[in-house]
C-alpha cells in the first residue's frame, strides 16, 4: 500500500579539504520526507558536521514544495554561505530528479 509520505535520499561530492568531506568519505547526503502528492517537504536532514548547519539546512527546506526546486536553490544561493554550497545544491537537485522519476511512473 502506497503511503502519502515518501522518503528520498540524495548524494553529491563534497569539496576536498573541508571537515564534512573527511568525516563522510567525500560525500554529502540528504534525506527528505515529503508528501507524495503535494511534494511538500515535511522533514529533512543533511550530513553537515555542525548542528547549526544541519538546522539551517532543514529551515531552508521544510514546508517548501520540492517542485519549486528553482526557488529552493535560489534560497540556498542567497542565504547559505558554507563551503559546501555547490554540493548542497547538487544534492537537492539529485533528490528532485529522483522525485520526478517517481512521479512520472505514476
């Protein structure tokens, strides 16, 4: 039975030389719980090192519509200034692409 909420993960390479890259084998990982039908992000967790970065990433994502990926990326571009910005955008794009594949299969 299909549930209303689904879980999607995304992966992307991190820049060399930053702590997260050393701790997580060079990759950033994000897990997103979203409503299958509305694409509303209900919860998110990212493998940043500090709790503050994890919390901020979550604030940028929760209650957003994953179909508005351009708006989400613009928010990241305008407000996130960590070393992993490009990787964060790449991992979000990866999640969006997985979601679109799932939606297109319906």
